[in-house]
C-alpha cells in the first residue's frame, strides 16, 4: 500500500488552497518523510570474537523515533533527563514528566528494550542503561500567518528525531560527573601526573 | 482563575476563596477570551503531515476516504507468485536411519522391522542409481561420496564466510533458508577436522515432476566426521559450541540434482534427523516463557443433528 503514498506529492493538492496561496507543504499529509539512517547502522556492526576468559563485551542497541511532531528544543530537556539511568528508572521517571515529549521518549526506550532482548542477545531486560539519549531536528513545515498592515510572517512547524542507545550492564556511578574529586583524590591525581613525567630524549 | 492549579485539585475545590491564592498555570492561552476567533484567524490553517501514521493500521473505509480525497485509484492486485522449479520442495521417500545407526540390539523390535524394510528399499535405490547413470554416465557411488564430502565442506565454509553467492552453488533453493537460518550478524567458526568413516551412499531416489522427462535425483550420504563449531553473537560473545572442542558428527545428508538439466549440479538439499538422535543442547540463555494463549472459549454446541437429517441423508447402518 505504501507505494501509493509515494505518488502523492506528484499529484499535489488542489483542495487546500486559500486565496491562490499554496498553504499545503510539498510533502502531503501522509507521505513517509525522510528518516535518519546512520544511527541504526550501528546495530549492524559485528565485533570480532572474544578469547576465552575475556570480559564479555556489553551488548548495545540503537533505536530512534523519527519525525515526532514536537519541538527538538523541548525534547532536549527530556532526553537529558534519562541519560545515565537504568532502563527501569528512566521509564519510572518519564511516567511522571508532564510533557508531551516524555511519552515519545518512554515509548522509544521501551521499544529499544524489547529489541535488545529479542534481537541483540541481551539476557535480562532490566540489565540495561541509557548510554546515549539525544534529540535532533527533523523536517520543518513552514506555514503562514498574518501580521498587521498586510504583512506576512512565517510559522515553523518543527518535527524532531529522538535517538537512544541502551547498553547492557550497570550505569556508571556518576554519569554527569556531578561529584568532582575530593581534595585528597585531586592531590593523588596531581602526584600521579607529576610522577609520570618524562624527560624528552632521555630514553 | 479558571485554570488555577488549586482549583484543579479535587479536595480543595470547595475550600473558601480566601484561602486560595490565584495562580495561572496555563501560559499559552490569552487571558482575554474576547477576539479569540480573530486571533486564531491570523494563522492560515494547513494539514500538517503525519509521518508516523501507520498505513497498515488504517481501516479499509478510512483508506478509501483518504484515497477519494486525493482522487487516487486503488492499486492493481499483485497476483504473481514466483516459484522455482530447479529444485524440489522436499525429500521424497526419505531415508529412515536404522535404529542406533544399525548397531542396536538384534532383539529390539524396531531393528527387526527395519532390516526387513531395508531389503525392499535397497532394490529401489539400485534402480534409482541406474536411472541417474542413464543421465550421468560417469556417476558411481564410490566417486560420488568423495565429491559429496567436498560439496559438504565447501557449503559449510561459505556459510562460515558469510558468502551468500557461493552458498548457492552448493545448496539448493529449498535448503538455502534452512541453511542460513539464524546466522545473520553472527560469526561462525567452523572447521572440518577429519572423516572418521568414509562417507557412503545409503539411499537414492528419482522422481519426475510435472512432465515425465523432468527428473530429479536425490542421494542420501552418511557422513561420520569430526568437526569444530563455535558461534559468536554480534558482540563476539560465545553463543554456541567451542573452538577448543572437537565433536563427532553423524549426519545423513540428502543431495539433489536436476538430472534433466544438462547443467545441473549435485547440491545439498536436506538433512535427515533420526528419531533416535540425542536431544539438542539447551540454550545458554535464561528466557521468559511466553504467556500461554488464553483458552479458546468453548463454542456452545448447537444441536444441529435434527436439521441435518432433513437436508442430507445421514449415513446409517441400521
């Protein structure tokens, strides 16, 4: 059925004209819009086999939700919120965020979790954390609004993409590095750095 | 005031007005409802695209309505179904491996039965070999065994190398999906170590399909070999087998050739798994069992016996 809708933009719309103005976007109402392709390519990367006794490489799964009718600027706040959380925690937090974007993000995370278990050889569905979570700008449909004195203005109806990467294992303790080093640790680090110095051309 | 957050809370709705500090929570709405319509008219209405609308989920009526809006004709139904006739879709008269690979106790009933059946089948196999020879003069079961082993090894090597074009040379179209099943994005390390017993032809059959001259030949070869297999997932973690463990493998492989085709080749067609084969190794993963399907509701049985008697004559032996 999809191929009919690909024909749609060619046919164009004649009904949606006001005062001879083309108010409809060139993309008509249900053509499949362009979706980002690159992020999902990471799911196809094959890593070399590990030797016996190696630490098992953590599995990951990349997932995206493309062309959400929501502003990327607003989605950014929600995307930042879940970074570095376990999947269960992220879902729990998102269900209390009173924003439209939270619904999309939660949906994306749950879908990614399902994919991880069904396709990417992840054993326990709760043993995942949000390693990457970001929002990008999608397509922009430009509309028209009236101003005084016969002037016109542009309205931007923005769409956004949401990307998430879930990784197997426990999340890092301090993802955002909120707790900096203690003075003792700072001193130790400085000492270490100093001792590691090397006189050039010594040998 | 109408949108005050406290007013929205159920229990405080009846609190005296003096207690409630007015506070607007909706910031996207103009405070004055007057000229609301005119303000809205500043923006020209347009149908925003809905890129995530699932076309598959639309009801036929909705689809029809949408297509009428756009003046599009429904697509022509696609009635073509491709099918391939250079390979058969199955194994005809499959070989039944004798109980315990022919080494079961003589006293066992299945073995006794199978030895009798084997004699009948042997003569049929001889006929089939003769038929194959009528098409392929150089065919001999002794030579074929070594050739079959070569095909067997090459097919598995091309699978391990993920060379889908090479696999086609050694595997029929029927076996191809079975061969490649579950191998996507996985690393396979396969090694053929040695042949423990020389491979031997145990069974041969010929069948014609569609027309009398269109003949396919199928030969079952018994392999007893030593192999090594390790399957790694996308992240290089061991899924199955091991690279330091060799295993003895007893297999009955069916090879097929389109005899009527001048350029036909012998290719792997199927594998016969005997009933007495040891059970498969369980998966290393813990999995959640799928929810059992809810029991279908028992259909209340309508007594139709009387009705049918009138319409069709019931079979009676009275």
